[in-house]
C-alpha cells in the first residue's frame, strides 16, 4: 500500500527531474529510490514518470499524484504539528466553569493575558453558582472552575482569589444613614435577604459581634434578593459585584464595616486526577500573575 515515505520520494523525483538529484536531496542512494518509484507504479498500475537519460517528466497521472501528494504531505505535517501542540498544551480547548462574579469581572482579564501566551487555545465557558460548578467538575464536564469558598480541601486543589467585600443593598426609604459605610450592628434588627451560599458566613459575623441575624429570606440567586430589597421586604447583603446586577435609583449600596464583611473565591480543580496540559498552563499562569491587580476594585 502506498505510504507517506513513497509520496515523499515521488515528490522529490517530480520536483528535481532527476533521480540522482532527488536521491541527494533525500540523503539516500539512487538505486533504492529508483526501486521505490517502480514499485509505486506497479502498485497503482499506471505509469507516473516519463524517463529519459537527461530528465524525468510526469505523465498526466503523475501530475495528478504530484498535486495530491503535496496536499497529503501538507496535511500530514499539519496533523503532526497539531498533535504535538495539543500534547504540549499549546493548542486545544480549555473548559472553565465560573460563578457570575468571576465570570463578569476577573475571568475576562485573566483570559486576555492567557491568550497572549497561548493564542491557539480556545475556551468553553460554563456559568452557574458554586454548587453547579462543583457538579460540573465532579462530572468531568469542565477542567477547572472559579467558585466561592469554602470547598472541600480533600477533594479539590485551589488557588485563592483575594477576598471581596460584601455590601448591603436597600431601598433608600429603609436606610437613612448618610455615610457611604454602615456598621454591621446597624443591620441587626432588619430582615435580611441573603444568598444561601453566604448564610453561614454572614451568621458567623453577626454571632461574633454578639447579635442574632434576622434572616428573612435565603435564595440561590442574587437578583431576587435585590428585587425584594427594592420592594422594601428587607436588606440584601451581597458581594460587591452584585450591585451591577440590578440598577435602580431607589436602591442604595453601602459597604459593611465594623467589622468588614468579606467573602473569598478560588480557582479549583479535582485532586489526584490528571489535568489537561492546557488547564495546567492556565493554573500556573494564574499562580504567577499578580491576581490582586486583576480583581475588581
């Protein structure tokens, strides 16, 4: 059966016009090259070369094979390059899961930096809350994910993103404090609207300061909490990024202080499992870069 080596030999003969020159180019002797051309013609059952003492030309069939040989050899080289690039993590697809805050703010800048170094890598982005991202990781539908902490450190390795402050969002009729910041104690008697992910964190902050939080509603989504706050059903306590999810002049936002209430997120992946090389490159870049400078203000 005709193989890549025979095509290379034939193309060399066709381009050089002489077996001796083609043999020199291929770094082989003339005799085996001539034998390979005879075998190729016998295998195909056609004459490919028109031989004279001074020159070797191509028959019509030879011209067809030359054109196809050039295409096949180019495709073979391209395939080999792609395979090597994929094995080295230079080419391929990286599947990332992300919570909304990282997906909107941090991730685009990280991707921009990564793309500068690895321009042949494409992305498949999945979004959801932390629980959804963990489900995607556990199902091997994504390679890495940005989530809110805490997560099980026995199951996941991580690179922590700098902490993000939490704010209260309220209807302007419910909060009369003029300052841009508000002490946590000022919220102790208000009905609170909290994302379920942060219920334990926020409750701990209140307990550490001697108060019992009045949690009126927990939700798996932040936008409903902001909507309820707008309708004066309570005070929403959410990460800073959330203030961009619902814009309304009747809503006011204040940073919580005394103490500063914050939450952390991280880039995580499954422990004790081999990662795609593309994911390893991304994690290494994420570790080396000054991620603080990429975080939202």
